[in-house]
C-alpha cells in the first residue's frame, strides 16, 4: 500500500544551466527533492517519478533537518538525473535516488 507523504515546500536546486525551485518531502527519515510528478487519473493525488536526496549520514539529517536541502544550492544536480534518473557513476557517492517510490501526495486545492 502506498505511503501518503506531505510536500513540505520548495527548495532551490542548482542544475546544469539554472537554479530551479523543486518540491521537497520527508520520507523514510530524510528529505528528498522531486523533479517530476505523475498526476493520478482522479486529479486528487500525485506520485513522484523519482526522489533524490543528498547522501549523508543519518545523524547529519537529525541535526540539520530541512536545512540539509540547502546543499542543493551549492552542489549541482544534473538535469539528466532529475528528468531521466541517470546517475553517473562519479556522482553515486553524492546522491541517493529511488525510482518509482511507493509514495503519493494529495494535491492541495486553492479556493
């Protein structure tokens, strides 16, 4: 059964060519960014195609919390990783990627 997560906000992420604002969420004890969401047929939920996190020790996440995501402003995330999930071998020590995670988020409606 998929796990419901909450989008916590947006974080600036430096990519190959630009600074982008991407959604972030907390899952499995750490913070993850989401580049691509897949909309459910009912239009009420969405799920991430992949989630990406900086590879750090859990103790660092406990002390820094969401501030850990500021690392994405300084450490470029290749656009190919965000769009296609291609993690180059030389970057495997920097990023953790989960393809098609079993999670979803509700789409907030604005009135």
